[in-house]
C-alpha cells in the first residue's frame, strides 16, 4: 500500500498520525508519502525519526488541496496495488489495519474503493442518510464516536458513499475517476469518486477499522492562513468568491455532485448482498 497524506502546517497533528502508523502498520509493502501543500514551515522526513516503513515528502509550491495530490503520489511506487489517500488528522489504533485493507481487495476482485467511514444510502439531497454512517471511530481523541456518527461496524460493508477522511483504491480503479488540477481543493470529490468507481463497474465498501478523526483541523482552524491560497485557486479556475472563498468552493463541489449524479445515481441504497436500489 502507498498512503498519501496532504498536509499544511499542523506538524504536531501529522506527527500524531505518523506515530499511530508506526504502531499499527504491519505489512512489509507500505510506503507513506507526505504531500506538503506549501507549508510555511516545510515538512522534513527527519522530524518523525526512524520508522519501519519508507517515508517520502513531496513539496508543493502552492496548496494543491485534498484531492489532486492523489495524482502526485500514486505512481511514486508503482508496484503498490493499493493506493490510499487520508487526512492528517486521523489516528489509527488497530494493529494490522493495512493488512485488512489489502486483504479486502485480494478477496474481492470487484472491489475498487474502500473507506473507513461510509454509508449504504444517499438521500435525495445528495447526503449520507441520517443514521447510516458506518465506522469504527473510538472517540477517545477524535471529535465523534461511531455511535454519534451512525453505526459501529468492524467488518466490510457495501457502501454507496465513503468519507474522504480515508479512501483506498485498487490501482486499476483509478482509471475511473476524475483527477486533474481543476478539482476543487476540498469537498464532494469523495462522493463523486465513489460514484465514478461504481458506475465503472467496481464495488465500494466501508471497512470497520478502529480509528479516531480529530476533524476540521486544517480547513477551519487555519482558515485565515489559507484564505489567500483558496482565492488564488478560485481566480485560476474562474470561480467568483465572496468573503469566505471556501464557501464558494464548497458550493462548486456540491453543484458538480448534484448536476452529474442527482436523479441518475442518487437517491440510492445498497444491501448486504451488493444489490442497489
């Protein structure tokens, strides 16, 4: 598995993620890639000490957001057949979780995408239906428990949407998704990628790995520092923004999700037998 983590500042938070990976990753074929989105204090491999898996830092001249970095690191180690992207505010508790993700893809040749939080139902508003979010969030250091989010699971469940906090892809399934620099830097492309993967004939699922999600640690807490970057992205992509550029970016992602998939892909749900309705 190759795991990419986009980061902007928040070095202590990222160090917490890396420490949890050091405690829990058990596979020999694991590579961590930190995508430094033009942090004022650059990321360096040396700041995490010696680890039992390789770590690579990619330094961006500008902030490329949460989604486009997948294109930047996916081929850094092309022999990895599982390509994953996650937030830097995750904490992994479950030892060997990486093996479970790899085994899920091995055991189901149709499985194209796996999340660690997801839903079996998307309602008519394009959101995860209330109470259907599946996860194994401990809630010890994160902002919410699995029960507060919806339903606690420990196994693999068919899903219509997964949350962008963690997304793993079978390498072959990456050909199904939209991946270019015009992607909004945040919001809705976790849902859009899932829909694209499913429409290409792959399955999508949520795996109940025990984690915590600190939540809103970059976009909200560093909103002032990132304002200029989001305005730059908006100007380069012809997006008009007001006082809060991320609000316009959210609306852009929402519009693309609704225009492309409402009435055709959702509302929808999926059963334990992988049958969609």
